[in-house]
C-alpha cells in the first residue's frame, strides 16, 4: 500500500517532528567522550585536577567554584573572552558545567 496526498505529507511531517524532538531530548551538554551524567568526584577535586591545564592557556587568569543556574559550576576567568580562547575551554569537566567570565588582567596589590 502506498500513501498519497495530504495524509502522506502529514505522516512524513509527524515523523520528522517526532525525530527532531527525540534528537533534542537526548542531546548532552557535556561534550567530553566518556563523560557521565552524575559527577563521581566533588567539584573541589575536579577543580584541583584541572586548574593547572586551564591556567596554562594564554589568557586564563584564574579558576574558581561558582554557581550556574542554581547548580555548582567551575568558573574560568579570562583577560578577554576571545573566540580562540573559549574554543579551548571545555563546556563541562567531569559532569560540572564550565562558565567563562571576562575579568581583565588580575594583578596583586602592592603591600603597604
């Protein structure tokens, strides 16, 4: 049996919408291979583990634990939020979201 006319078009459109909704529903924010939905380590341990590699990126001036959308996240502070730099910083680390904040250069104050 071959479908034709408006019924066929509606059926194809329905399948396209269902497929698109399913694709959106299963998309993960954490783009790291092998990443798990629930973190296995504390955010403090994850931050300690990754701070060295983040700080080695030219333009990164600090890292911290913060809050993003009501959940703990890792903040990465940069001198200037340039596309080249932000492309090198992951969207998530071991299940924790990463937020990039432009702070400008950070320098210690002179002691009095």
